[in-house]
């Protein structure tokens, strides 16, 4: 089975690389030290500090594996400023929501960089999936968990 591709910008890739480096060089050592200290508290079968330290180690190692997999399967989003004719990953889209009578603007990014509060939505979100491949003027029915909404694409940057 093919591994999932992770779309990201160069900035997003750099952030992931920095987090991975921090986890490997700093957090890993801190967790190992916490485990050593917890061992000194005595009987490991009833040692809550040891259990907590081992649990923290598992979370750090899991996150390292996740980040390594993301980087291994990274697809860098190229900033093609010349072609704003179609909604694509890396593009900023302004659309009019008919039900709310208001405009919304989002940049479509890979899941690793998604942050709706800063206007970045994942290419796997219902809105992005519905908009990808569309052009200015298209009226699109978006199926969301909260119900369907009809939007009209106003601008692609």
C-alpha cells in the first residue's frame, strides 16, 4: 500500500524539520533523564513517576516517527504565481457564502500546516475538496459536517 503524501510549503517543511530536530536533540535527552530519576524512586511496579516518564517517552517517539514519515512523503507545494485560474493547493481563495451573505478567504495547504484560525485549511477538508480544480465564478455545493452550504468563488491568488 502506498504511503500517504503530505503536501507542504517550504516553510512548513522547515517547521517540521525544526520540531523533529528539537525532539531528537533536546526532548529525547530530557525524557531519558526523567526516566533515570524516576527509577531512583524505588519499586517500578508502583512508581507513578516512572510510568509517567515512560508514557512521555512513548509520546515523543511516536511524534518523531510521525514527523519522519511526513518528511519522507513530503510533496512541496510550488508557488506558481503565474497561474491563478484554478483553485489548487497553495492558492488563496475568496468565496461568497450565500447562506451567510459574507465572503471568506482561506489558503489551501497540506494537513501539516492547516490552521483555520489563521486562514489556512487542509487540502483534505470538505471545503478545500469541494473547491480544488474550480475557477472564479463557479458556484459550488460544499458538504460539511454541519450541513451543506453553497459558495461562489470570487478570487484566486
